[in-house]
């Protein structure tokens, strides 16, 4: 049995759409793409330290998978990229024949049931990057064990929100916390009653 975590960059008002690139995801007329990019010099060291040090399996929605697969296989080698390229990648897709990034496997059919099967197996942590629609499924099915959230000091006013409304009532426990000099807050939460409690909340 293994856990599933999500890594999500959100604005102060909860928007997770297109944090990195201007044209990353313009659906719904979203015009604020790339809103998190100017903070990445401080944030990515945190991501690498706290979320990319140990082996993981990756779970993607198809749109996010294509973004990652179009960049990381040919990117300049980094420790972050090595983890992503080496990991087994599970992709929710209706076109399994086009899943070509190394170590990629397609998930089709009853996706919730397939993810339950993955979690029941031995192996490393399953980690979700981005993947808005997939995260909504995971929320609805209560399949998320850990929320790894970076909250940025910016209000966008519109866009796809991590919790768009109607989420079920759940208690979570803070397990890790940090903040960058520019005010980006890292909070890791687990389902209440599982895992370690954050020993000390600190700020830089």
C-alpha cells in the first residue's frame, strides 16, 4: 500500500491554472498564464528539497503529461529532470498509443478504480503534478493522502481553482511548512490522523 500526493501551485485566491507559461492553458479565456514564473528561483529549490529527493511514481492528466513530455526528455540535465525522466509515469488518456515519454504507462477505463489498484501495490509515493481535471477526480473519490501546496502572493480573480466549490468536509494535518523571502508559502498537509505532525512552523 502506498500514498498519493499532489504538488500544486496556487494563487492566494486558489487558482492553479497555467502557473508557468503564458500560453500554458488559456481555456476559459484565461489571460494570466505564467503568473508564478517570477517566483520560481526561490520555489524550485524548495520543490527539489522537499518533494523530489526520494524516488516517486508520477501520475498525470493527459494535458499536463504532454507539457512535461514536450520539455523534460530533451532538457538540459538537472537533478529535477533526472527524477522526472527516470520515474514511472502513469497517464490518464484515451489515446494510449501516443504515450511515448520513457517509462510511461497509459491508464484507461475506470480511472478511479485503476488508481486504487496503483495505490494498493508496493512501490514509491505516487505524485501528481498539476493536472487540474485529474485532481478534481481524486478529490471527489477521496484518493489524496497528502496535499503539497505552494501558495503565491498574488490574486488572479479568475481561473481554475484547486477547490472550485462543493468539496467534502475533511480534516488535514500540517506536516511541513516554509516560506520564501518573497512570500510564497509552502504547506504540506496529510489526511488527519496519518503521518507525522509538523514539529515547528517557521519562516524565513
